[in-house]
C-alpha cells in the first residue's frame, strides 16, 4: 500500500496497511510509526476484518484514511471538504501513535484495576469460605451450649422437684406428729371426762369423796397441758422464677422454692430517731421483716403500708416513702412539716408489726448558731476587752470575755452564742442575762 515495487509480506494492524519488507523496515524506523503493531500477512487471514479497508458511511466510495481532531472521529477526503471544512485533521497513520499511547495508558490503568478486582474477588471467595467454616464451628458451639444448658435446666428442675418433695414430706411429718399428739391428748381428756361423768352420775357419795383427789389431779394435769390449736406448719410454699439459684453443671440457673412466710408479729423496727424528728428535716427508720420462725426473710415484695398522723390535728398527716431494699428490709423516710406529737402505724399484710403503733415527737426545726465557734473571746475578737461570750468566762485585767485557763472557760472550743462545746449541735439560745448583747454581736462579727 505504500510502494509499487515489493509484494506485501506484512500488515500494520495499527494503520491497516499492507507492507513489503522494505516498507516494513521503514515503518519501524519512523518515529510516528515505530510503535505500530506489525504482524505476518498470513496470520491476518484468520481475522475477518483484517486487511479490509473501511469506507465512509456518508461517502461509500471513499476509504476512511483521515482523522478529524476536532470531531475526534475518522473521516474521508470528501468529509474534509464537506462537513469538516477548516477542522484540524491528519492521516490516521500519523495520529494513531498519540491516540494509541493514550489508549495504552488507559489500558494499563484498567489492567491494574482488573488485577486489583481479581485479588479482591479472591479475598471475597476466601472470606466466604472462612465465614462458612466459622459458621459451622459456631453452630457446633451453640448446639453444645444449648444441649448443656438444657441438661443443666433439667438437672435444676429435678433438684427443685426433689427439694419440693422433701419439703412436703417434712411438713406432712410435722403435721402427723402434731395430729398424733393432739389425738392422744383428746383421747386422754375424753377418758377422763367419761370417767368423771360416770362417777358423778353413778357413784355414791362415799365413792366420789374417795376418788375425788385422784380425778381432780388428773383433770388438772390434763387442763395444764399446753397445745397449739393452729397447724404447726403452713402452706407457704412459693416458686420464684426470677430468683438466682447459683450454678448447675457450670451454667447459671434461675428459679428457687421459697418456703418462708412473713410474720407481722415478728417484724421489727430499727432507727436511731425512731421516736423523734425535726420539722422540715428528712428522717426515717428501717423495717426488718422476719418469717414465722423469726429468721430474716431475705427478699422483698411484701405489702408494707405506713401511716403518720398528727394526734392534735386530724387533717395533718405526713406522706412517707417506702423503699423496698429487696433483702427483707424496707426503709421508710418522711419529712414532717408541723411540730407536735404523731402516731405512726406500720402494717405488713394489713397487720401491725412489732412495736406498732408508736408515738413520734416532731420538734421545731433546728436552730442554727448565730455566733462563732472559737477557743476564747480574746483570740477571736483580737484582744477586745468588751467582747463577751455566752460561756460566762472572764479574764483579769478588765477583759469581760473568756480566756484560756481562766475562770468560766469550758476548757475547749465552744460557741460564743450559747456556750455549746459541740460544733455540730443546735443553738440553745442567747447568752446569759449579764452578757452585753452589743459586745456579743461584736464577737460574732469578728
């Protein structure tokens, strides 16, 4: 295609031109065509489009040998004259290296992405296999855990049923024992009553007088025997599913049999200020619930009700707060607004507990100190002679207040307003009658 002398031996796949050996060598020497792909002409026969010229769709008789740079498309000679006039163009063989290099750069980047994607797909496949194998391992662990848990629950169930059975036998034995004792006592009393009635109705006066001592002694002994009219046990058997029951076969299990029943008569009240309180000051006490044997319940949930009413003012009542500590104790807190005498009632299951009702004395609100807590007036007033203290102490040399080691000094720090020696205490009132209020106020300010 480039000369008329030699026969075509090779074909440029980039230009689409058939080349002789001489033109093929020249094609490789030129800078613009040095990068073109050249192959043997025989190998292009297998390619359906190789060696076939491409014709312009607008001008079917003209081959596409030019390239319009502005429109970025191959054109023919008629296109350059017609629709691409004044557009920059060049032969395809001259621009192919530039566009080919750009495509090769894009191809290289795409090939890198392909390599990355292939690696990612391989990792995904590996992760899928790892997920499947890990899932199977975890499923095995779950099955082992579940089977062990089921076994532990069944074992715990058997223990609970055995415990319940033992509790039933224990209660039945106590009831049988109590029943046998009461039946024997009833039989003895019935025998004594029948004998005595027969003696009184059928016996002669002499027989009655002779046997009177023995019969009276027997009846008195029977009457003095103490017995319980109530069953010695109760049916207070409960099951608490939420109760922690420790571990069974290495698993933590829940559910316990509760045999304790609260006894209001054995419940006790505790607190330092059980019978006294301060106006508008939060205070309280503790209720300790015990069962019928006097043992601590150890769990909450009981129906506790507390009322605090003023004895003189019927419409004055204090609303307490009951806090269940879930361990058998209940903290009752309240803040009375009015001073005076109150009646406090504490109920458990509608019954008074031990010590209920009781009286509560609410005093006026705490009086705060208006003076200073000092060692002596001499130090706290800076040596003022007119400064006095409610402790009544004096110093020689014209000082009207107290000093260390002098007459009237309590021997320890104290309040200048009332002489109290305890710092966290209530003020007892003003200074003695012989104390100058002006001098005392001066000490307070200082």
